C-alpha cells in the first residue's frame, strides 16, 4: 500500500507541473523560430546597407577622380592645345674639330585648334646657339623661334598655312628631325642650306588621290626677319605615290627667289625618290641651283645622295649613305663626298632611339675650308652619336 501511496503522491505532484511545462516548451520553439527569422531579416538588411555604402564609396572615388582631372597641369585658354617635344643629345669626334657632347635640339612645340577650320602651331628650340655675322649683328635665323603659323582648313584635303615654317623643298629637309634615318641630314641641307630651311609666307597645301602638293610665296630672307625687298619668292613641290607600286614616292620641287636689298639670285630645282618596303628603305634626292655666292658672282651648285636602310628586326636598323655637295660646278676641287655607315637602335621607335654613324668625309683639294676644316684637309673620319627622346 505504501508503494501505491507513493505513486499517487508522485502523480499528484508532477502532473500539474507537466501540464504547465509542455505548453511552455512549445512556446520556446516558436520564439526561437521568430528570432531566427528576425536574424535573417537583419542579415538581409545589413547586406542591402553594405551594397548602398559600396556604391556611395564608388561614386565618391569617381567624383574625386573627376576633380583631379579638372586640376590637370595644362589647361587650354581656349580650344584644344597639344604639347610635343624633342630632345637630342649628340656626341661627336673626328680628330680635327674638338670632340664634344652637344645638346643638338630641345624642340618644344605647342599646337592647337580654336575653330573647326582654324589651327595654330608654335615651335621653339632653346638649344639653338645665338650667332653673330661678321658685322657683329645677331643672325636672326639663329634665334630660338622656329615654327609660328596659323592654318586655315579650306577643305577636307586643302589647307592654307600663314606664317613661318619650312620651305617645301627636299623631303629629308621637311621630315621631322625626330624621324631622320641618320644623325645629321645630308649635305644638300647641311652645306647647301637648300633643305630644312624656314621662311615667312603663305602656302597652299593639300593632297590628291595619289599624292600631295605645296605651293607658296615667301619673303625669301629666312626665318625671323621681315622682307628686304618687294619681290616675293615662289616655292612649289609635288609628290606622286603611284597606286600601282605601294611604297614608291616620286617628287619634284622648285624655288625661285631674290634675297636682300641687292636682290641676289636663289634658284633651285629638286627631284626626290623613295621606296619604302619593309625591311628596306631606299631614298635618293638631287638638287641643282644657282646662287649669288657674292654680290657679283653667280655659281651653279648641286648636291645629291643615295640612302639605303635595312631593318634587322623591330629594334635595329642598318643605314648607308653616299652624299655629294658641289658648291660650284664650274670649279674643280671644291666638292665634298661623304660615305656613311650607321646603326639605329629603337627603344620605342623614334620616341626613344640611339643612333651611331661613322662618316668618311672626302674633300677636293680646296673643299675642306668651306666645311669648317683646316685648308688642305682631304679626309675626315667622323663618329657621330645621337640619343633622343620625342614625346
Ligand atoms: Ca623678298
């Protein structure tokens, strides 16, 4: 009976408790489920906020970048402006003149456009050496201002250049100094001053289906000076690029002028040919002319060169040139004939290159003095190097 009584007592004590505990246990499960759902909602909300924050940070970075761009160091006062440059550092040794390092060029060019039909360009070279003539007057062409011109775009293929720029003779002369095959230009330009020469004037230029042309009138006194007479010099050049032979260019040029108050004669006619077919480059130019070499003496003069280039690969090119200048075809012994063998190493095409030229200069019996060598010199072996950057 005692056992029975104990069971009864246990039941009386426990059953009310169980009756209370079971519903409470069910309540807890529901609450946990609710809490889980709440946590899930908060997680989603947090993800949304993180996305919003990331987007805001991205927009802030973009805004800062745009602001930084607004503060770019070069700002155009009006229209578009472009800045280009060329730095050439030379080294030369030839056993006759002093061996020297030389800042050959530091060309700084600004160009731009202020109207769909109007462009401009100014280029100066602070590396130029200011020189004096025999009367101790400044030689104006030695001043640093090189190009200074406005361009009026007359049509898609036609434009008018007004100002100071290179005369349209000799492709090698017109070619940018950054893109020469050799360290120095040929004798037509260096001795004859018939190429790479600037003057003030007005020039029409343009292109047609298989070529291009230039036709201009100029003061005829060289760069940075006003005219010394009423006569205007005329220059014209035309280049054909036959569609039947890609890479072939054939050109003719002429220049007729009167220089100075005494109206000294300056006449030239030139022919040029090029064949560019990778890995070969073949070039030839011939110019003949008549200049007043003194107030009373006219001289017929001529110069020509043949150049061959061969690219070993994208970084290395071999060049060879035979180059002749005869300052007076009626005189014998005054000519110069140069052989050149060279190598070009391109680090970044013409934007960073190193050139090395070996030049053998041969003078006639009386030819050396006019080239700046001691009279009677017959041969000069020259080593020329150029390290340049262009941007
Ligand atoms: Ca003139």
